[in-house]
């Protein structure tokens, strides 16, 4: 019978009670072990309840004692709790579950799963169990820890998650199908934590298997997310992984963001990547500046830093633990004391706690047995030894036993005020909450190993150390053994095997280095030194030689005999096309000149500041002598200052409503590079002009018969290609002998051209509308500051905007560029109408079908173009639905194609098959134009793309400089070697 130890008081009871002080308990080693065993019994009760009632499901429902699937229907709790068994020393059960997973677990299933949850729970759980196999007494496979059945299972799951990373930015989708990849129609919006929480699991997998793609895609996702921070260094809550646009702008350290910061710290240690820790410190500086309020952390707007949600979320309780890992324990203790106060008030942590009101937020009083508070307590106790944290652990254990325990497990607390239960026990209760409580009281657990001891493991090529730690926990509390990673990583990348080690002896290195540096010293002359005239004249001679060569080339070209030849050009209808060809050449030349001028006129970086805007808004009309002078000032201001890509995206200058008409390409173009204010304003006005023209011409809603449709679209294209001055001249010349049909056609054409001219004129006015430019500047000012409304004084009156001296005519190339989006829509609709006509021709030319179908077709009326068009659209919709529902397995589709002729029982020349092929060709043609085709995932292509994206983040050593001259490397080398020749 264990002896019950009464806690000893550390203060004189009478004196301290009189002074009103609180006394803190002290915990003997025996008392800690008692509490540890209480935690073991708690875990065992919940674990046995899961095995008995829900082993075939993801999670246990503790009130009804049955199970249900939540994250993927793959016995989630069984995998999630596996390393907890090892941590508590239950190696027999660990071995049984391991054998069960090896024999029966199969992830080749047609189910959609959360990429984030599957990674941290399944991949993390399998990797951790693999690394603990030796300690648990598992018979190891030859080559462990670089090989093993659990490692292969983990890699199988991770490889099924890789298609999620095949995006424009490298940030992953939130959902993936374990068999078919990213589901069709899957949203590209995911939470910030869902982007940045892969480095521990994927990095471990790469170091164990030697396949670098996992670590590289995880690293690229973090770098991509980092690039989309706001100008003040904060992250939003949700982001579009294809465009990089933030869709939720609240910034905090809790739900949706939390594990990003956790992985920056832990992965920097696990993977030996100090740049990740630098990123954390930079992110923390912004967090402390904008979110930290009296040791609480609130939610703020990511662009301005103003408080948006003054609440504490239970998920934020991980933060003190992270601070303790980097050694900053004082603020960690102050913050955790705030959180402990909330726990003691309710016995649990509500999901949301209103800091200002001092109470749980309405409808957010739930506590799903989360581990974050006890996780921070465990880390801080290991760092400080403060027994107040043991008291917290004991209190948590008591409240869980009293209020959450059921006959077959532990239940979520639906309301922390009333302690009402909910019928769910999440897998992290066994994976995290129980484990951290156990480790808090078990000070000698092997998971606390800091690398001071380990086991030697002999391999075929070397001897390495395993089970030395330190153990790095992922966000689901699955520990990764750092020593095993380094052991396996060195085994996979033995760069010394093929080297001639004699060449790298100290004497040989020193000899070659001195010879090379002496040769460099003899030849080196400082190029930027004023006395280096030889270099200067040599460069001048090279320049003059190049100019002489160009002049001689021009003289030879001029001396060449040329002869003019008349060539007649005809189009496909045997009509003269010489004039059209010349006009096209002129158009191409103008566009080329325009592109070259744009490339030559690159905007120098001149970042806009608030003081610049204040000065701009202070201008008055009376400060300028004329309207032209005022316009020149505004244009000069707009063209002088620039906006970086991060500011353009962070301030959300792009109007999302534009994409509903012009598509997402407009946003990508708008946010693609640094632009001046004038370029942003001009591009925005182009979008507005296109939308106005598209709506004015009714291009999205226009419906007509085939001939009429093609005629209308052809007239629109012709009018878009025709310069404005020619259109005005043609409108001024009346028709000599108009007919009724010609009147109708002319009226339609005039209407089209009038709408286009009006759109061009409105755009031209917008380019001189100083008031609109001032309003554009106000949008930037309000988005980038916390100031209120700004009043402006119009510099030009509306009547002054249409003056001829202010407006300039557009060139042909500029007019074509202006309506490029409109032209794209017209081209698409025209191609679709022509496809329908070709389909009708094929149907009319195809032979009649035999049998009953032919008889039925003979009774049916002949379809005209309108009917065909309507039927076509219906079939396109039907085809899309079928394509969405079908499983896109290439082997299955191939088998279906092989079996189809046999099932139909028709010959090669049957009318049914002929008709089916026509419809098939048509549907495929339309789908290629209207839908994004699913591209088969290629792991090699993803790896190549990821490595290319990571090149810009590679560490590059900066060369030494001596004033303006490059400092030769031999100076430092000789200075060191001459005084310390034996160092090498």
C-alpha cells in the first residue's frame, strides 16, 4: 500500500494567513509518481473504452459508447495514441497495434481527407511510432531507422498528400483525396496553419528516406506564406493558395494560425535551419507590438494592427511553451498565469474568453479536452522547476476526473459554466492531453532526454547514435528523435565515399591554396583605382571596336543590291489580302515598339509614404496657373511613387468584383510586380473600361441563332480592331442606296461602334480625371493607416476634363491593349458558335442509323442551329456533372473504353457510334474551352518547380568590399596562414 504524502506548506501558516498571502504546495518525488499513475489510469480508461466500443472508427463517442468517423475513417485514435503507449511503457500493446497496422492498414481509399489533420495525426503518429520501435522491443528491419514498415506507411500517406502542394504558390490545398488527388472543384482557400504545419513531419520523412521532396515542398510553403505577410509583418487567418490573396484578415496567435509559429521554432531545431528561427523572431516582434496587451494576446487587423477581437482563445495557450523553448521564460510565466486564472475560474478553458468582460464568450463555452495549457505547463516546468505548474497539472487532473469522465471514456465539456457534457472524445485527448500530463509528473521519462546519452547502432557502413534525443514534439505531441534523423541522414548522403582523402590532407590543401593565391596576387590590379589607366583604355577600345563593327555592317548592308518585287497575296477564300497583311504588319510593329518602350521605361523604386500623401492632399486649385499645370502635377506625382507587390496585396487595392467579369487573370496581372501609382490607376481604368464595354454589348447574355450570333460577334471584333478616327469618318459618310436589310445591319453596326467609342472616350477622360486619381490615393491612405476620412479639394472641375488640350488620342496598339479582355470573351463565344455549326454539318452529313433508332430519328423533326445550340448546352452541363461524379482513374477509363463497343453490340459503321463520336468530339471541344482540365500529378515536376522556387531563398555569401573595390580573398588567407601555418 502506497503511503499517502501530505503536501508540506512552505510558509508559517498563522503569519501568512494574517498577511493574506497564498501558500504554494511542494511536491515530493513520491507524490509526483502518484499523480503520474493517476494519469496512466485516466489514459487506460479512455483507451480501453475506444478499443471496446469504437476501434473500427476514428473516434469514441463516450456518452453512447459507440464510434464515429471524423477525419478520414482510418482508425485515427489508434494511430494517434500509439506513441503514448510507448511513453507510458506499455510496450506489449504497442507491439500488438504495430502488427495490426502493418497487416491491415491500407490508405489506397477513395476518401477526401484534411491535408493538415492527416499530416499531423497520421503521418506524425506513424513516424513517431517508427522511431520508438527499438525502445518498444519491436523486431527491427535491416537498415532501421532508414527503413521499416511504419516508415513506409508514413511515406505512402505523405505521397498521397503531395498533389495538394501542386499550386501556383506552392502553398497546399486544404483537402485531398487519398486515391485521386485534389478533388475537382476544391476550394483554394485554406487556413494559415494549414500552410505552415508540415516541416516537422515532412522534414523527418525526408531525412529518414533520403527523398528530399517532402522537406522541400514544406519549406517552400512556409517561404511562400512568409512572402504574403502584410506590410506590418502580420499574417491573416485564411489565404487563397492559388493567388496568394488573404480572405480572412484577422491576425492572432490562435485558431487557424497557431502551429505556424510553433513549427518555425521546432523545425529550426529539428532540421538545423537557423533561418526559420530568424523568421520566428521577426514575426514575434510584430506580434508583441500589435497583439500583446498586458500579457494577453488579442486579435488585430493584419494591415493596420488595430484590435478587432479582444478575446483569448484556448488554442493560444501553446504560446508560453514556445517562449520557454527559446529561453524567454519570464514573459511566458506572466502569460500562462493569465490563462491559469481562467482555468481556475471555470475548471476548464472555454474556446473564447472575452478579456474585457472577464467571462466566456456566448456560444463559445465549449472545452474539447484540449492540451495546449498543460503542454505549456510541461515545457515551463522543465525550464524553470516552478512547482506552481505541478499544482496546475494536479488541478487539471482532478477536474477532468470529476466533470469529464464517463463509463467508457472522457467527454467534451459543452459548457464550461455548467459542465454539461458533449458526446465526443477527440483523438488528441489520448495523443496530447494525457501524454503532456504524464510527462509533467514523470521527470525521468526517456522523452526528456536532451542528448546526453543514447544507443550505438551498427549499420553496414557506419555506426550511429539513436534514442539520444532531443525529442521534438509535433503539434499533435508526436515526438521525433533528432539523433535518428542525423544518423539516417548521414547514411543516405555519404559524400565522402568516393573522395581521395589524401588530396584533402592539411599539407596538400595548404600547398594548393598558396599556389592559387600567389597566382591571383601576381595578376590582380584594382580596377576601380584611379591609376588603372590600362583597364580604362582597354574598355574604351572595346566600345569603339563594337561601334566600328556596327558602322561597317550598315555600310555593307547599304551597298547590297536590292530589287523591288510585286507580290499578290490572297486569303483562304481567294480574295486579295495585301492591304490586310500590311495593316497587320503595322500593328505588330507598333505593339513591338510599345512593348520595347515599356521595357525601357522601368519604374525606379520610390516607395510612397504617408507624408507624401499628406502633401498631395494639401494642394489647392489656386496653386496652379492653368488646368494643364494642375494635370501635369498630378500625373508627375502618380508616376513618381511606386508600390511593391507586398503593399499592393497587403492593402488589397484590387477590387474583387472585377474578377467576376474578367476572371482571376486580372488580379494576377494587377498584383504581379511593382508598379507606380499611375500604372496601377491606369490598369484599374482599363479593367473598368472592359467591364463597361462587355456589359454595354451584352456579351455575357447575348443569345441568337447561329448566323446572327456569328455576324454580331464578327462585327464586334471588326469594330474593336478598327481605329477610332476611322470609325468616326465612316459614321460621317451616309450610305447611298440603303435597303431594309442593310439598314438593320448598319443600325446594329453603328450601335456597336457607338458603344465602343463611348467606352474609349470615357477611358480617355479617366486618364485626365484628377479627382478620380485623388480618390485612388485616398484608398491607399485609408488602407495603410488608421486615420479617419480625408477631405480633398478637386484640382480640375468636370467641365475642364474634356478639353482637347488635356486629352491625347490613343494609338492603335494602345486601343488593342485597352480592350484585350473584351476581345478574349468575343473570341471565345465566336469559337463556340463556329463549333456548333461544324457539329450541325457533321450531323447532317452522317448516314442514318439502322433499326429502331433510325425509325425514331426519321420521325423526329430536323434540328436547326438554335435547337442544336440549346441541346449542346444541355449536354455540356450533363457532361460536366458526369465528369464530376466519375472517378478519374486512367486504368478504369481505359477499361471502359475497351468494353464499350462490346456492350453496345454495334459495328464500326453504325449510325449510333458515328453520332456518339460526333457528340463526344463536340463535348470534349467545349470542355477544353470552358473548364480547367485535370492534369495528372507528376512528383518529378513538382520537385523541379519547388527547387526552382527555393533558389531565391538559398543563402548567398556576400563578397567582402574594401571601399569601392572588391577585396581579394588572399589578403585574409595569407594574413592567417603566415602567422598560424600549422592551423591547417
